[in-house]
C-alpha cells in the first residue's frame, strides 16, 4: 500500500515510465486493430531504425561520461568481470529457454541474429505472426486460445522488463531527471506490443501495469537511496550502461549477437567497487 501511495506521489516525476507504459497500451491497441501479423519488410525496417538509434544513444552515454570517470579502466573491468559472470550463469541462455518454453512460435533461424534491446531474437516474437492468424471476431477480440494468451503475456512481460533500458532507465530518470533511455525503450516496446497484440489479441494490454510496477520499483529504490549514489558512481554506471545499449543496438541490426543479458552483471561491478571503497 505504501509503495502505491508513494508511486502516486511521484507519478508527476515518472514521465518516462508513464510514457513507456502508455506506448505498450497504444501498441497493443494498434496491433489488436490490425488483427494480423505485420509484414516482415516493415518489421525489419522498424527494428533497423531502433538499432541505429540505440547505437547513437549508447555511444553518446559512454562518450559523454568517459571524461568524468575517476577510474578510466573500471568500465573495462566491469565488462570483463560481468561478462564472465553472466556467461558462467548463462543468463542469456536461461532467459531464452524460458521464453521459448512459454512461446508458441517455432525455433528461430540462428543465422538471423538478435533483434531486441532485451536480447531476444525478433523472430521469436514474430515469425508466426502471418502464419497463425487469429480466429474471426471484432478487432482485437479474437485470441488463439486462453493458454496462448497466457504464453504471450509471460513472454511479453519478460521482454519488456528484462534489459538494460528498462532497468537502468528508471534509475537515471530518478537521479538525473533524464528520460532518454526510457523514451527509447518506449519506442521499442510500442513496436513489440503491436506485434504481440496482432498475434495474441487485446489481452496483451495486461503487460502494461506489470511494466509500470517493475520500473516504478527501480525508480523508488533510486529515489530512496539517491543520497548514497554519488555523481562518480552514476558516471561509471552510464559508461557501462551505454556500452550495453550499444551492444543491444548491434543485436538489433543483426551485426553481432552480443548476448547482452550475459553482460548485465557488469552494472553491479561499479556499485561493488564504490561500496568497498567507502568501507575501506
């Protein structure tokens, strides 16, 4: 109850998360209205544009904050240690196996590369959008079956919530008032929500409040602990986060499967470094 009251008090400052939530709702409505899969050529072009935007935003965040870094090699250590830890834990592989178990779409073509800022191949989401039409009914009124809707929801929630933009974005918004990451994530989620809803129906709108609560949690934690987060730590987090978003852009452009989820532990390295430094 306290969390929801606090969220209500902070909602005027959570414009990035609010926009992200609204784009999922809007994308779901558009996809339900279309009532069929989106053609591959349009889908590819949308994700290509998002990939280019991600490269620009990620590189900009890294380059802008590198001169502010007090420890110029910390981001290298973070990427190396975080990548090894994530690979050992197989975060990316576990995530994809969970999604593939929940999703009704077939195994993707590995030659296509990855196409999501959250590091899941877009083929996983959309390869059957044109092959498995919904039953006849009103716009957005037809679902393939209740079980499929549940599968679609669980897959969408994972995709919307797990990734550098959705996790780091609310923190940057809370501490610096910068919603660039969240607005970028909102654009991607609009496209993904449209594709999901065109396949599973209007029920996919239920993923929106889940995303709001997820990002709201990160936002509130950042607000509560804002005094403990120094500008130096934020610079290091933005350098590492920018590199992760750049890696996601490469995946969107199908240039390199960077397995971005395996790199997520890198965000913990600067936090632990500054914590040890403070205790020492």
